[in-house]
């Protein structure tokens, strides 16, 4: 159960995997909107070091604080829990896992190129143009894979 997972993490002084996931989603959203840790900290009445601890999952973000973070970053609270898988079948103590490929996606989106691509893509308001870009990228990836 969740309590067993929390007890296990507390006993080893390791960050809880759920706190790590929520923190990584805070970091991702903060980067996507182009906000520094210092600026987010100022708006929350915290130091940037505290924001760093939240983003690493070292410190747990309380419900009211997470609500405030969601307001500042312009996303619903549920955003911070997206891509978090349910606990696995019989192993009730297993940590919820990210979906396959999620760490790679987080690394890419957090990179300079990923941030630039994301920002530019979301500036395009026309759904058909966005769909065409996705189709183009899929076509280019397929052509690149067959050329290799």
C-alpha cells in the first residue's frame, strides 16, 4: 500500500518516488513557461533552494503549496500527477512507475532543443498546421530510420 512505500522511503531517507515525479513535473512546467527557480520561489515566498528541493523530490510539496504552484504555472493540479502509473498488481509496495519512455521524454523536453521546439509549436494556434507538423516529423523520422 502507499503507506508501506512511504515508510520504506522514510526509513532509508530516500525521496518518495511520487514526490520525485511531482517535482519533475513542476520543473518541466516551469521550464516550459520560461520561469526561473528564483522567480517561482519569489511568487511562492520561498528561496530558489527550496524550489530546487521540491523539484528533486527531496522535500514534499504540501497540498496548498501545490495548488499555488499550479495557479502560478497555469496548469491544473492534476498536471503534476500525469504519467504516473498505478501501483502494479500483486506487488502493493512497488513504486508507481512512469510510462515507458517517460524519462527520455522528460530529458528531451527539458533540453534546450526540446524547450525551443515546444515553445514554437505551442505558438501555432491552427490545429491543422500543428497536425501537419506532427505528420511531417513522423515522415522524416521514418525516412531517417530507413536510410540508416
